[in-house]
């Protein structure tokens, strides 16, 4: 009797799987080729990049919307309008440059197609809030004559607005999309390659082998692993998933409360986005917008990032000391000798740092050299070598991961073009300075709150781009160094990931920790408190941004480290010398602020307070132990009676 073999028919899902893979391979190969052999003309590079992004976004979206025919029809419509608009611009851009701003009817139609496709993709793929902000600015472009005098403008002719937004570098084709097309995607590809080849996993194992047996070891593993992994992932939620699935269960097993374990991972993962060299891709954008080198941004961001992690380390260490938590046993940890024998897996990261900081190569060249080196290195070892399955995962993950940043960079161009074309950028700076009445601290608080609110509903890159356009110029107008103003805006956009009520990184961690999301978010907010203080400090004194003579920088860094320790003592209610009373906890907080704020007098007073807190904490602890011993000895021995 013959066996009946039923072969699965080739269906629509299979077709879209293959199509997505082909598009993602094309996307990765396009960026690797142009990075290695030379970019296309500026407009061509941007719209080939954007067209491929539209294909990846809408093919993936169409598959997810299976069973929803209306949404699938909208996905197909958005795909056709977006790709056709990119093709039209690629077809006419050389002729368009000779027209001196004259737009024809097809130019306007395809310009509308591009804008609609971008807004729909942003709404479905990134953030509804960002889409609504863009729609508000579109309304502002055409209703400006009806607004109060401060915000009023003469309005736009529709064709003129399309010209600015779609066909000039003041709009969609501006610096953000150019950065995304030229080098941001290269580093997303590099980060994906690290993850797929197991280099990212090695970071976690190395961190565990080095600090796992320290007091409260798993939490310190989370800090070190997130700092290492975050330098390549640059996304707090992705960082939480990448390292938290390993570290959070270990912390809970050791005795950490679930909400504290989730909060530690959330804060550590959020810090990865401010840790050079990648910094959630914002480092590239800051360098391009300010016209400075990428190394200048990395150098400025380094000390604040280190202080952020020092503060979290002290928080965790004092919590472990107070609760009597031990480290991992050697049997529970990877063998440190085995991990150190594989230290060569850190070579790509070391090469990237050398290329950027020592050899001062361009960002694009540094990215492509590091990618090629990583591919060669990983192919030399069986456990890191790409096979067909991991290669498919690499291409698809790289394509999908690039979509959010690319769409955000493109759609923010609509805001930038409207603000620039209407003259709002010049008036808004004056209005904000006037509202603050010349008080920088008030303007900084307004900016910080705005960044936190926008950061709750937008990716960090999009939040930064909006505020860099609207608010950063006002801060600079009040005499703040441009790099400090832009980092201030960016930091608060990032720290919103652990700021209730919408603490996305904390909520992601709470799912792994299986705890109350709100409690996890509140705990994360306390642990990240240093991240709210540092931006104000480096705005008023740039020494923490590596601006100044080496001696003053070293002194400011050392005293700031003491300050972060005092802050941890105040929040945790514990010091290395013992438990302080309520008064000295408050005093430790004051000492922390004085030490973190650069200045000789504040540093001396802050250090004196720190010493005093330790002395009295020791005395307080000794007296508590003595009183407990006395109370125990005075209890009658009931058994002898």
C-alpha cells in the first residue's frame, strides 16, 4: 500500500516570508555596498534607503494584520504610495534641482503620497503620539494666520509647503534622514550582527564571571551587562529583554524583591542608551546637527554615563548590604577562565573605539570596517559562525530594527520643515526665553518636563529631534554650550523610560520579574534619581562634559563619584559604616548635591558632610547593637524557671 504524502502548498504567507527576506537582504547589502564603495548622490541615497524601509515596514505589517482585511488594504495602499513617491523623486530629482522650486502637479501628488505613507507608518509602527504631533504641525502650517500674534505666520501655499517638506533639505530630506541613510543603519546592522553571532551574549557571560560573586552579584551583573550590551543595542526595552531574561530571575532567586530586581534591570538598560559609543543613535545626530565630530560627542557624554552607572552600582551595593544578600556561588557562574579565553570577542568593540577615538576615521568607515572585521572574526569559530538559519535571522532583524529609526528621522522632517519655513524656530526661542524671564533654571525645568512627557510616547531619537528643533535653540540663546543643551534634551528623553506613569523600560522589566508595573516604575525612578540631577549640573558647569583642564576634570569626576555614593546612602538609608537616622539621610542627600555640583567650596562642604554622616552612622549602628544586646540580656530565662 502506497504512503500518501501531502506536501504543503505554497501559500501567501510563504510568499511574503520570502519577499521580506529578499528586501531585508537588499537593504543590508545596499548599505554595506555604499558604505564601502561610496554613497550615491545625497537625494538618491536617502530615497533608496526610505523606499526599502517602506517595503520592510509594510510587508511586515501586512503579515501581522492577517485576518483584518481593512487594515491589510490600508497597508498595501500605504506601501504603494510610499514606494511610488520614492521612485518619482529618484526619477526627477536631478531635473527638479534646476527648476528653482517650481513644483508641478505630479510633484505635489507624489509629495502628498510620501507624507501620508510616512504618517500612517509612524502611527502603526512607532508612536501614535508622534503622528499626532506631526498632524498638529501640518495644521499649524495652514492655520497659522488665525493664531495669536506670537505663533502667527502668513501661511503657506500648498505647493510651496510640499516643496519645502518633500523636495528640500529643510524637510524630510534633512540631516536626520541623511544620518539614517548614511551611517545610523550601519550601526544597527553591527548591533544585530553582535546579537546573532553571540557576541552580545558573551557580554552577559563575561559580566557574570567577573562580578557574579560580589555582594548582590546578579544585580551587578545586570549593571555591567546592560552597559556593555546597551552600547550596541541603544534601545532600553530591547536591552531589558536582551539582558533581563537572564539577570532578573537570578536576582529574584538570590532574594531581591521582584519590583527591585525589575527596576535595577530597567535603570541599567536605560543607561545603555546614554553610554557611548552608540547612545541610541543620537550621538550621530547630535554631531551632524552641531557640525562637530562624533568623537566630540562621545567624549562629552562619557563621564555623565559613567556617573549614572556608578550611582546605580552604589544603590545596589547598599541595598544588598542592608538586606544581607550574598553573591552567586562559583558553581552558578560561568568559568572566568573560559570567558577570558574568549576575550577576543571584545575585539570588534575595541576596534570601533580605536577607529573613532585614536585614528579619527569617519563614522561610516569605522562602521563598515568593524562589520567586516566582525564577520571575519565570527567565521573563524564554530559557535559564532553564521549558518543559513542565523544569516536569515541577521538580515531580517537588521531590516526590521532599522525601520523605527528611519521612519522617525523622516517624519520629524515634516515638523522641522514647518517650523523653519514658518519662522517659528526663531520666534519660539524668544518666547521661551521671555517666559523664563531670563532665568535659565526655569527654562531647564520647562525643557526637562517637556522632554519627559514627549519621551513617554516617542522613541528617544524622535523625541530628541523634536526638542532639538523647538527648545534647544532657546537654551543656547541663554549662553549654554550647544553640546550641553543638546545632551540635556536627549538625557531627559531617555530617562522618561523609567519615569512614571509611563515608564516603558520598567514596565517591560516588570513583565519578566512578574511584579506590579507601577511599583517597579516607582522603584526605578528612585534608582535613576542621579540621572535627573546630572543634566542640570553639566549645563551650568561643562567640566563634567570633559571641557576644561585635565586636573579640574579629574577632581570634578572624583567628587561627583562621592556625591553619587552619598545620594545612594540617602535613598537606601544605609552607608558602608552602618544605618544613619532620618536627619543624616537628609544631610547625605544635601552632601550629594554639593559634591556632584562642580566647585571647590561645594566639594569641600559636601565631602565634610559625607564624613560626618559616616561617623554618626557608625555611632548610631553601634548604639543600636548595644541596646539590642542589653534588651536581650534583660529578658528572663523562662526555661530555667
